[in-house]
């Protein structure tokens, strides 16, 4: 290889780096970093760029469980009675979110000038596992360039992988590709929910919502058995493998979320959402005990309030669309229950 | 090459801004009137492989 050849090679690499960085920064400036290959459950692009006339009252972060289980329209209908005014609840969920991803969503959408009065944070034993089964995906899809050094530091000792840490630096290209590929199949529905119902799977009180909820649950009747056959056999080995909380990225970001909210005067409600009896039976007893020891203690130490709704009365079959996601009637009931927790924080 | 790159970014910027403005107008109209357009059918849109990750 000649010197000239070396120079050309480095020039190509240099231009490639410039191209990736410029595309990433451009994508981020437009809010397109939220646009992923799987946009469901929340159109975070639509939510993130929306300008509201007044601050959000309640923000919700979590995974598909809070997406199904907490309906912003039901919470607002309930809070309107206790607060004596119209309130705004917004739910921003991420596919298979650990507390790492939830914190990054809250940091961008529910802090600073966009801070809500109250923040509902979904927790589950698997979402705090330092070896979370989707931690690489959480990093690759949700982290920003500023999270890279922390990620690399964590990757030296364990998950996530180094390749996942690099994705946020170069993700702009894929974000833009997915943006130009729109509309994805679920796009219109989730955008409608983001604009008119504050996100979430189910809506109540708006025209057509009841029929839409019923239609969805009816068409997904087979989901219960499908997930018993396909998901439950993997829960122990996949979601609870090498279970530990302390020291992992999810736990670290859970504490960061609590501390930031406390500093900003946001009331944090940490909610252990319910799962059905058949799902709970797959959660290792030791892991669940560690979770129930660590979360309430840590939440209280950092100024939040913990509420455990994963109790037998919430685990009955007819509230669920599948073993760990509530159906419309379950969502309505759970939203009313969470509203009762929020009443003191939203006046 | 550079031209294609810049053109690609420009198309992205224009479409993103158009969608943002469309969403904002729809939201503002909803705030003023309380009326929503008909809700699109709620589909999961996710393949079974994706559903297993939820």
C-alpha cells in the first residue's frame, strides 16, 4: 500500500464519519431520533414535537404494560373530578423498555420546561434487571450521543454490548430511512392516539373509543393462548437470567430519574403494574423478593412514592388481553386506581 | 454524491416539518372544538416476533 493509498483510505473513512455524524445531528434536531423500525407503542415523534398551551399534568413512562394498562383519557376524566379542572395526561412508552429507556424518555419529554406535575413510572422486576433481555435494544434505539461514554463504561464490565453503545452515534441514517419509509402499518392509529388521547392503547370518553376498544380486544382474543405458548416458556430463562438489580444501567437510571424529578419538584409515583396469575407464576420467587426489597426502599430514599398493584385482586384472567397486558376493562379499572394515587399531586 | 446527501437531508427536513405542522394544526383544532377525526382502526401492527418482546 502506498502513502497515497493510505491517505485515500483515511479520507474515505473520514468522510464516512462526517456523513454519519451530520446525519445523526440533523435527525436529532428534527426529533426523528424517535422514529424506529418498530414505532409502536407510542408515536414519540408526534408527542415530542407537539406544542401544548399548558404544561402536562401527568406524564407516564414505561413499556407496553403501561401502554395497555394506563389510559390517559380515563385518568384525565377521573382527575378532572378531584382537581376541579381539565387535566392533561400523556403516556410515552417504549417497546420492551427497561428503566434505562424509561429514564431517557422522561429526561427528554418530561423534564425541564416540559416537566409535569406528576410522573408515573412503571416498574416490573424484569425492567430493573442489570442483565435485561432487551438492554442492547434499549441503548441502540433510545440513547443519545451524550450517553455513549456511560454506555461504554458499563459495557466494559457487562451488558450492554459495545456495538449497542455505538449505535446512537450512527443511528441518524436509519432514523431517516425509516422516516422516509412511512407510513408504517400502525402509524395512523398511534398518531391519532398521541394527538387526541395522550397515547396509550385504549381511550375512553371520545367518540368511537368504546367501539374501537371492543373491536381491538375482540380481534386479539387469540393473543392470550398464543403468548402462553410462545412467551411464557421463555420468561424465566430470558427475562430473569442472572437476575440482579444493584449496579446495572436500569437501576442507575431509575435513581437518576428519581433524583431529577425531586430536584425539579415533580411528584414521582412508582407503580408496580399487575400481571396475571399465570405470568406471575413464571417470575422466580427470589428475583421478585429482591425487586420488592429494593424498589420501595430506593424510591422512598430518593423522594418518590411506591405503590404495589401487582396483588392477587388485580391478577384475575378477565382483566387481561394476554398474560401480562391488561385489556380495555382492566385498563379502565387500573387507570381509576392510579388516579386515586395521583389526586394529591395534581390540583 | 454530496448533492444527493444534501438533497436527501432537505427532503427529510421538509417532510418532517410538514408532518409536525399537520399534527399541530390537528391538535389545535381539537383543543378548540373538542372534535376528533374518526379514530383509525387500532391494529397491533407488530409481527409475532415483535409481540414476543413486548
